C-alpha cells in the first residue's frame, strides 16, 4: 500500500493523515477479540488505570500472533517506509484502551520528545501509525491533534510522573494554548478498521472517556533503522532494542488467520 502524492502533501502540511476503513470487519474483529484476551493477561507489559481497567498493553506483537502479524502488515509498514524513505524497525508497540467510564487522560505531549529525552533517538525520523479496533467518536476519548504543530520542532516539556499510571513528558498550558491558537484542534473519528498516521513531533492528547462506550487503538511507533535509539534506560518491552528492518507480510496475513479461526470454531461445534 502506497500513499498518493496528494496524501503525502497533506501529511507534510498537517502532520497527520486519516484513512477510514483500511482494515475489513473480519480483520478488525480478530484484533478486537485478541485485545480483550491480552488485557486479561497477568504480565508486566499490561498497564492498568487506577480503577483497574486496562490502559495499555506494550509489546503485544511479542506474545500475540494476531498482533505480531499486524506489526508486519503491509498496509501499515509500506506507507511508513515511504514517508521515512527507507527501512524501518519497531521502536514501540502499544494496544491502548479507553475503557468505558474509566478511561483516563493522555496529557498533551509529543512522542518524539519522549523518544529523544528518554531513549536518545537522534532525529524525528520516526512516526506513529495506528488502527482503530472500535468506532472512535467525539464522546469516547478520541485522539486530539494540533495540526501543523510538528513544524515547530520539539517543545519544552516537564516529566509528569503523577497524573496517570504512565510517565509522560508533557507540555504546559501556555504552550498548548499558543499552538492551538495557531493551528486549532482536531479529533479524527471514524469506524473500526480505520488507520491514522502522525508525525513524531505532532502535539496530541486524548481526554478521559466517561461515556458508556469503550475504544481501543493499536499504535505502532516506527523508526528508520539508521535513527535507532542510543540509550537503553527504559525496559526493552517499552523501547525496543531490535533494530532489524521489518519485512512486510502478505496483505492477507490477518484475513487468513481470521478465516482459519472461524473454520476451527465451526469444526468444534
């Protein structure tokens, strides 16, 4: 899967690109069911809100076959290789939940700010690409972007260790207000199976989810292999140390697995 010249121009200008319904209902259902299984595991990679609800599952591609295949899916890998102009490796893999009623805030931040400060990633030659596993609406904690904020480089940030269960380098209110007055704020919404990609320095956040509808989004943070991290401060399952270039699988790698599970279920009935 390759992006068009118009899509490349939009990504460069705005700092993000939203593509609805890239994955089929069958592929998305497979991943959504797998997310529920992963969240139920007792593993150090699975982090929870103060309420006990799941917040994120790190490195799910290392202990889940569906998420392993998603991490090498050509619809995700090839557009990022195109944007970063070369081979890429997996810097981070997260399955983020916003549980109904209990999903907490992700503060305003830039991902590359964390990658640079904590991991010594040399340049912002890295980005995020994500897949909606549920419909994302205006009321269930959508991701919010400040368009064009990626053009202003890395902003000063403070290390917030208290607001949520996940430490984050966050921007102060004055910085967010200034950037929002210049670029506004958008919240891409759409059906399960949609894909969202955004620049490593794009300022973003998400509000708490107090609605009765949960939402789960998978995030792949992908980095050019020449730009790999130099500092190994964080656990390997948070900031990966395998810089091997990702080789994309076949486009039907998820649908094939979904069909196989369906056939096995029917045979067991």
